[in-house]
C-alpha cells in the first residue's frame, strides 16, 4: 500500500503536494488551539491566518526549493511560538514536512546545518514566548524530538533512493559489459575456429598437393615409388578428413561433457606421423631433442604441435632444398621449439609475410596467436644465411586457465 502511494506521488507530484499543503493547513489550524493548564494560545485571529495558514503555500515548492520552503515554514513557526503558541506536532507539521524534503533532496551537510539552525531558533522562540512552566519539556525536548523525526525519515529516503539508483546503474553496467563480453567471446571463437580449420586443412592439403605432384612426376619412370606415394596420399587425405570431422564435431557438440572425443587431441607424441607425412611429400625432416623431456599441459602440447605442423607446411611449399630441421629444447620450465630450413641468402624462398599476397600470412598469424594465448612468444623471419626460421618459446603450463585458448581449455576438461 505504501509503495503504491509513493509511486502515485512520484507520478503526480503537483497533486500530491497540493493535498499535502491543504492537510498541513488543517494541522496548523488545530495546532494553534492546543494549550496546557498553564498556557493558553492568543485569541487574535490574524496570527493564525498569517503564520499558520499562508506559509503552507511554500510546501508546494518544497521539491524544487527545499531550503526556501524550510525558511518560510520555520520563520512562520518561530513567530507563532514566540507569540506563546505551544510547539505541538500539529503546529510544527509544515516545518516537519519541509525538513523531510530538505533531508531527502539535499546532502547530509546541508541537512545538518539547516536542521540545527531550525532546532535552535524554534526552541529559543518557544522559551522566549512563554515563561517556564509545566510545558518546559514540551517546548524544549518535545520540539527537538518532533523535528528530528522528519530529518531521520528524509535521510533514510535519500539513502534508499541512492541505493536503488546504484543498483540500477550496476544492472545497466552489467548489461553493457555482458554484451561486450558476448561480442568478445564471439570474436575469440571466430579466431579459434579459423585457426583450427586452417591447421586441420592447410597442412594436409599442402602435403597432399606435394604428394600428388611427386606421384605425377614419377608415374612413368618409378611406378613402385608412385604407388607408395599414392598410398601415403590416401593416408594424408584420411587424416585431413578426421581432423576436419573432429573440428566440426567440437562446434556441434552439446553440453554433455561425458561424451567421447571424436579424435585424440594432437600433440608432440604424433610428431613422428607428421614427419612421415612431410617426407612422403618430398620434405626431408630431422628432429633433435635437447634436455630432459617434461610433461606438457594438453593446451601447450597442442600449441607446440600446431606450430611445428604449420612451419613444416610452409617448408614443404617454400623450402628450395626440400629439407627442414626441428629442434625441441627443454630448459627449466619452458619449451623452445625451432623449425628452420635453408635457402638463398636473400630469403627469396621465405613464406609470404602477413599481407604480402592475397590470402597469405594467416599461418604465421595463427602460430603467433597460439603462442601468445598460453603466455609464450613466437618469432618468424628469414635467416641471415638464407632460408627461414620459426622460433617459439612456450611455458610448460599456461599462465592462468583464462589465458589458454577456448579449444585448449575444452581439451583440458576431457
């Protein structure tokens, strides 16, 4: 019921203020008739009409000018109490209403200053207008208590309104950040999907292209070797289909975390298969390991494999000597991966840099994004002595779970 009245008063402020002003006039009229055994109000009519009725018009402006409304009503009440009228709650009702709006609409400092001045003035005029008697408590302590009540209620209203506004502001901010977070997650998911599709398709297609070209070149002169290359080509395309099926399956998977994965997540344990596929395409690959091999988190293991896969794919397409070297160095808590190939000293056979040719450079970009996402670093550039080098510095564990790519975090939960 109270909430409905407050909402109605907020929607119809002028009507509510007019009703309040009329009610306060009636209260003030009745308040001028209250007396005690030792004090009686003056019989003259002009103080009642002048200082009990007329100042209530200031209540109409209490929402927009709370200080002025309090000054008018407190001044009128001070005159009445100075003439000997008893400061009863009915007589002080206009002042109490003005104090409420002052406390509800202004800050605490303003309320304290104006409220203290009003209390002091009304207590002083009450004692000056009537000799000390049995109504001394009513004129002092009673006046203080009645005037402190609206100050307390107004302050509570101000705090409640500030709390509601802060809740609404937090809700609006949360809604904005939720939309921004959703857009960010969509962008990250698009990047992740692009990397996965690139890694799943580009390497196998490049190897398959090289195998098909080699088979066509050797078909007439070396049929046995051609048949072997064609058999390897079937394995390469099968692997491409399996990885593509696994990637699409991840995109379509449900919230069932107990479902079996479509294919094991690739890692450094599958490096021999990767090397064999590249060698069948005509790229001679040597692998060297330094230091004691350490277990890697699934996300880092996948990142290291994908970087080597992309680097060997580039070497298959661009290395003029058809040879590449892979070096894995375990040092402290980090894994250093280096893939190099030889070539002309001017670096003419290097893979195209991002933006170099239409559609070029996404592999290097994806490798760098993968390394950065787990707290590592990657450098890819032509070598001064010729050829190209890809060097990655990866931690054994991602910096934090939030730093790992979305796909890698999913693989960690399997």
